[in-house]
C-alpha cells in the first residue's frame, strides 16, 4: 500500500473520485475498516486527529495591539496637537474616539479568539469507527486517514471524510461556509472544481449532522482538515 494522500494518485481530490476508488487508494475496506494494528501505526506516523491546543488568551497583548495600529497613532497625534494649541474640546473628542475604537477592537478580537477556541474544541469528541470488521467507539483524536466511520443525526463530524453510503444525510456546514441551510449528502462524485459548499460527497470536521446516517472514509485529520486550515493537503487540493 502506498501512503501518499489520495490527491496524489489521479490528481483529483476525493470528492471527485468514486468512493470505492478512495477507499482502495487509502488501503481500507468499506466493510471491514482498518485493522487495529494498522490504525495504530498510522496514528503513530501522522499524529492525533486534533488541532493545536490554544494557549490562554493574552488579553494584555490583544489590548496593546489596539493601541499600536497606524490609524490610532494618527488619532493620538491629533489629540496631542489639539491639546497643545488649546483646542481642549477637540482633543477630548478625538481622545474619546481613540478609547472607543480600542474598546471595540478589543471586544471583537477577544470574541474571535473565543470562537477559534470553541471550533478547536469541537474535535474533542468520540467517533464510531469500523475496525477489524466491528464498530468501535474511539476518541476522535485517534482517528486516522483510512478509518471508516459511521455518523448519525446529532453527531459532530470528527474528521474530513468521503461519503461511502448515506441514508438521508443532511449536514449543517455553516461553520465553514456561512450558509444556514443544511446540505443533503450523497456518495456520487462531483466535479473536481466544485467549491466546498457544493462538495456533497464530502463531510467535514466540526460540522453537525442534522438528519440521517452515513458511512464515510476519513481522508484528512487534524490540521489537514478544512477546519484546521489545511484544506488541500489531504482532500481538496488535487485540482
């Protein structure tokens, strides 16, 4: 078995290949899954299916960034000039703008950082993987490329995966696409050039299953997933 990503075989991403092709090239069996020993070896080789754990928020650093932007510097300079020439009202008004702008920027950046932490935490779940021909519940961080997983209504998709079989599967992908409508998934290949929102043959880490069930084969984990910012390394960049 060749360990290269599926995108390196036919120069097409997984969503544009038949599901049997994807499974074969990843060295897995859709019914049997991976052998436990093989899954362990891949985990050792590729590392866990998790994103880099965020550090505690550096609130002081975030606040400092708000005060050292070029526009803020200009406003501070304008405040000092106004105060120096006796225009105290103008100086106070500009100073107030500086404070409000910094407070608004601080709140926005802290909110964004908390959102990133929440996204990364969404991978810290369990998953149903077929190994040695049986379904096992395993920590999502232990999933590897080639694992065959089963996802059901209410699940959080644990890794980027190519759909093998589905029964009425619908997924909320607003996490990645911003679209509020759920997306119906199927196993048929789509065009290699299809944008992420139209890759109906794929499910992506961190998105939520709102309806139905499916069996899928993992094609990307951890930082190589779309959620991790590595889209294209494991699935989407074969073009």
